[in-house]
C-alpha cells in the first residue's frame, strides 16, 4: 500500500466522454483490485444559483476526501471539465489537504464528434448553446492546460482503449 496519496484528474470539454471514461477507469482498477475512489466533480456544487464564489466544490471535495482517507483510501480519480487548469488543480490539491502525486489528463475530441455526442444526450432548446460552450471550452483547455497535462484523443476510439491508456499513465497497476 502506498503512503503518499495519488490523484488522477480527468478534464475535457462537454461531450468528450469524461464520465464514461472515468467509469471504465474505475472498472479496470476495480478488476485489478486497486483501492481507489471515483469522484464526479460536477456533482460537488451543482445548484442554482451556482455557489462557485463560496468554494463549495472544494469544501465538498475536502469533506469527501477526508472520509475516504479515514477509511484508508489513498488514490482518487476526479472528473470535471476544468480540473486540468493549473489554478483549478491547485485548489483541488489544496482541498485534499496534502500533496498527492498528480496525474492529469485532458481528453480531446473534434467539434463534430462533441456535437454528435451532445445531441445524443441533450434534449430541448439548449443543445445549440451547449455545443457552442463546449467548443469555446475546448479552445480554452487546449490553450491554457499546462504542457505537462497528458492529452488523450477520444475520436474513433473505444472507451476501453482510452481507459487503458489513462490507467497506464497513472502508473497504478503493478
């Protein structure tokens, strides 16, 4: 068992497959009996009006991670669109209350693929706006995610292959 905690942050635009890939990463790690937790960052502050100015996501992460730590967990998989930005990573690491070994992955896909994926899950009048926000965020992520963040393309790839690559990047399997 490792003493120093480890964190795997998975970020990327809407429609890139973060949640789907994270669930497959979780399945692979579980099958290999690697002790870990999976936290979907979007659920930590999903409210209206958005409580971002109160740091609720970070406070909730701190509470959840403290609970996992108390049970002996030392590895965390965390997904959120912006989790691979330098400043956001710093806030998330600070919320963990320690200095974990960090692996960060930016999932990427083309605009048409993101639009297709979003269209398969979005209904109603907000689809066009969601596609545009995804496109804008993809450009921002590409420009502002640090160079040390791993870029992993998802176009035309099986979820299992993407997850295998990410698990390999984490170094969590013997």
